[in-house]
């Protein structure tokens, strides 16, 4: 972790670890082991959040 790209006034992109878990195959209903993986994550910046919410 620690890789982060910040766009001032817009937000920040980073990666987060999603731990291994037991999932389910929707077609067959059987349990499946899902491996841990790194996934992209976006957090909106304060300025963008305020603009989207009408200045609240």
C-alpha cells in the first residue's frame, strides 16, 4: 500500500487489499474460495463532495 494519486479538488485514487473470503457461484449455488486481491479505490475530495451536494 501507499501508492496514491491525488487530484486536488477532485479526489484521490489508491489501492486497497481485499482479503480472501468464501463466495458463492450464483449459477450453481456452490461455495467457492475467492483469493485476496488488490482493488482500486477512489475517495472524493472535499471540494467535489460539496459541489455534488449543493454546497451542504
